[in-house]
């Protein structure tokens, strides 16, 4: 069963920002899809395994941005 997690990300301004967040979050175990938009400041993660907010937020932080659960 696929779970969907939604976050608000601050600090993204361009496609490179989106790619950085996508790259880090995609590495989390079980992630099957990542939709990120600098324009709207949103991140939607789909996963076949349960994810913790802490893991997703740490991945976003690793990319150089801040996020909160939407």
C-alpha cells in the first residue's frame, strides 16, 4: 500500500533546488515517488514503506532547505 506525505519547503527558488530535494528524499527506503515544486513550496512523497517525518525532514535539511509537515 502506497502512503502519501505532504510537506511545505522553504528556501527553494529554482529547478536546481527541486532537484536537490528530490535527490535526497528519493534515497529514503521505500520511496516510490517525489513531487517537489519550488513555485508552490510543496513536497509530496509517496512510499511503500512507512516514513517518519524526522527522516524526510532530515533529507530536506541535507539538501539545504527547511520543511514542515503540511
